[in-house]
């Protein structure tokens, strides 16, 4: 039975031919419907029935009509994901890369549809997921450790390798701030602090780039998958840790700094134990300040996609009001660092 909101027959026919080429000529397409939540890609839920009667749930991820600055295309993302999978990251393999499935010139690939919940308010508060939150320090650390074992000297990926990963991140932040429609003094002050307090370049690893609550799948037993790799890049591994601690990703659970899931100390201890990387309070604060400023600028730019761009999405238009809270958090972290420069994470 085809879903009531199935797409036009032309796309359905292309999708069926694509899936039959991958899974066999007797494959039946029983469901094809768009999924929301993809700011940087077009996402479709697919269900198929194989020749032996087995049913499979899949996701097709395709290039959007308009890509966000700094985001990967699906062709590049396909390679990044499979490198992470080979390293043991809990994410489904990207398969059957193709061009022109969703629209001419657009690339797409398919992944298994994993079980779990991503909704931040539920992940951070639902009593049924309390056990998952207890396991979060260890499981998040294990996932990030696997991702951060991918390095440019071991794996060739279609990503530029920066000479200085810290400088590259700061340059990207400055470029985002320069695209803002008006001056934001708090962001300017935060960037000045980052430039003055930047850590040494350090090692370069694969960085997920958007590792946070909302892009992580959970079931009561724990973490089931890491999604949305479109901002992956070569950089400092600690950037992912700081981004996970950004205030907005706590979804109101402000006492649990790590994505609204757990406190910093057990998470950092678990990451250090598994990765072998020592994480100082100063470095984590640097990357938290960076992450909050990155999202403060990014939130405003999301709204610009509607105000001066082609999008017509009320959700995007509502995002910019989050910027002030992220600016406040960045300044709060800077003040805390000045008062207790040797405090533990």
C-alpha cells in the first residue's frame, strides 16, 4: 500500500528503478514519503518488500535545491560516512550513491532507517530514556573516539586539510559573523576573546561538525546512531566536544551541560580514557565559547534564509531569537574562565 502523501509518479518510478537495481528486480516499493528536519538535505523515508517477502525500512538522502554555506554535498558526505563507519562510528553505511534520482544533477544515497528518538525535549526529559541518559557519558565518548580515529594521514577524503585547525575554525566563524545583517557586539567581544585565548593547533582528525542532541538517536537501551554529517570536516577533535555542550542543545536541561544528557566531568573522563586525549578545562571552555558563538551567528543566518532568501518556513524564521541566549552563554563562560582559570570541566 502506497502512503497517502506519496510523491509524484515520476519520482516514484525513478525510486523503484533505483531500488530494484540495488536490491533485485522483484523489489516492491511500498512507501515513499518526505521526512522533515533536513536543513541541508532532502530526506525521504522508504519501505520496500524484497523478493523473499522480507521488508526493509530505508532513508534516501539527497542534495537540497539550495545548499547551506559550508555544508557537504551528498557525494562528499557518502565518503565521509563510510570512513566513519569503517572506524566503528555508530552510523549506518551510506550506500548506492547515484545522480539524478531526486532532481537533475543532484546526488543521493541510501541508508538503513535506524530505531530511536532524536527529539531533544524527549531525549533530555522522557522517563523512558533515563537509562539512556545514564549511559550517555560512556556511549557519547565511544562514538566520538571512533570518529576521531579517522585522520588525514590514514584516510583520503574530499575535504580540505587545514594547516592550523584552530585558525580554520576561527576564520569560518569570522566569515559567518561578517554575513550577519547587523553588528552583534557580544559576538564581536566573544571572537576577540577566542583570538586572544586560542590553544595551539594540535592534531587534526575528522570532526563530525554537528554532533549534538537532535542529531543523535536514542532508545531506552542507549545511543543507537549518529546522524547528519553534512558539516563534517578535518579539524580539532575538541571542537566536537564543545559543540555538544552548546547551551541550545540542552533543551532546557541546563544542569546537564553535555547535550542535556549528562554533566561535563563524567563525559570528559570517559572521552579521555577511551581516546587517550587529555582535555583541559581551558580548552573545553574555548570550544564551548566557539560553539555558542557559531550557533548564535548561525541562528541569525537561518532566519535570513526566509527574510532575504527563497525559503518560506516559519520554523526557520523563529530560530534567530535563540541567538541572544547563545551570546549570553558565551559571555558567561568567558567570565567563569576569568574567575576560575584552572577549574575542572
